[in-house]
């Protein structure tokens, strides 16, 4: 089975046709799914931005990075799971269209770069967080925060752009 056939199969699935409003009583389903996806992504971006801005020394200077991360990241991961679930539902509703959309692909490239950046930060500068937890973060942590903000801003921009081009 080719990728094209898989994408068409997804678009023709019962859940995709319901999301597209092709079944009676589902006219508002796409809007509801999209709203939940956007809301969840807003929480993801906002919570990540709080930690990134602390790393950059812009906000929360009196809060230890480790405590701020421990308090915020559970919300980040919960919201990320919701965004992924509802984003997947949006994808299946127009799988072939999204798969061919360069803005959609750019969104996922930004997410992949954000994930790599996060891994490098957590296995690098964050391993020594006890040394700088309540003071000025090192250059590596600041760079990770700046890159994270840029990559997640890319996710938002390309995601909205993809939504308006499909």
C-alpha cells in the first residue's frame, strides 16, 4: 500500500468524515477539534516560554530554574499530549492535503528541532543546574532558551499558516 493510498484511507475513515461535518450532527466537530488543538498548543507555547524566558534572564529571576520547571512542565506535557491528539484528528480529516503542504511540514521540522534542542539542553547544561539554579544561567542554557522560543514560534506560525492554506 502506498503513502497516497494510506492518506486517502485516512481521509475516508469514519472519524475523518465526521470531523469534516459530512455526517449529520457533526457540522461543528471540526471547529471544536481545532479549538481544543489551538488552546492546547497555546498552553504548550506559553508554559515553555515561561521557562525559556527564565533561562534568558528576562522573567522569574527570583525563581530557581529547577523549581519553575518542575511546577510548569507537567502542564506542558499534558497540553502537548492534547495538542498531539487533536492535531492528529485534524490531520486525518485532510490527510492528503496536509501531507503535501510545505507549511505543515515546516511546522513538524520546527517541532523536531525543538525536541533536539530540549534533549541537548537536558543532557547538557541542565545536568549542572545546581550550580546556576538561582543565578544567571550559563550561555548554553540561554542559547537553548532562545532556540526553544524560536522553534516554538515557528510551530505556531507555520501551524496557523498551514491551516489557512489547506
